[in-house]
C-alpha cells in the first residue's frame, strides 16, 4: 500500500459541502481515508481578489498506479462541476496530489511531490497537523521543518465546521 496525501480546496458556493462531497467520492472511488486534517480557512493564493478557501489534507493508502489515481481525481473534480478557466481561478473543488509515497514523478501534467507545496502555508498547515514527520523526498526535510522555514504570510486558520 502506498501512502497518498491529497489537498482539497473550495472557494465557491457551499465550501463545507463540497469538501465533504469530495471525501465521499474519494472514499467510494479511490480508497478510504486513514486520516483527515482539520479544515482550514485560507486567503486566496496567487489571486488576491478571490474569495477565501477552505482547505483540508487527506491521507489514504492505495495500490492504484499514480496515473490512474490522477485520472480518478480529475474525474471527481469534473463530476463536481470543476471548470478550468483561469490559472488560480475560483473553484468549486480542487484536489491536488501532494505526495504519492516517496515517489518523485516529473511528467507532463503530473508532478509529484506537488512542486509548490513547500511554499504554501495553506498546504503545510493541514499537512503538518497529520504528517509533521513525513519527509519530502526531494527536499529531504520533514513537513514541520518546511513549515518552520516558510515565508508565505497568508492568513491560514482552523475553520469551525457548522
């Protein structure tokens, strides 16, 4: 079994519902979660005039090959109404593969570990909550070290689910 970390995010509509629907689809079509972080509310990254996001990191174990995992993630986004109209644009749901075990993959349309995760507080806060000791296979630092070295100053705070 391979440990996989996914980041989910939503900044349109009923953000809480969309995060939960994503979990439901992931568990039905990919694998059950082994753990989920708290939900964090975060300022929009890369596009400052967009609504705030809710983000959550999910950990699961799977035997799916990474390309099939990516296809299933993209299918879930499409099923939920995701439209890719502009870079960093607002979205109903976004699901990123952060890590696929300790694999390093650089192919067209598939980069694992996620190439920007170490620069983004909205990724590292929830990731550190559930996997502080996980070592980034390229940077050879654990998640807590990466979070400590972070210079991203966007506001990221735990969100109280209703």
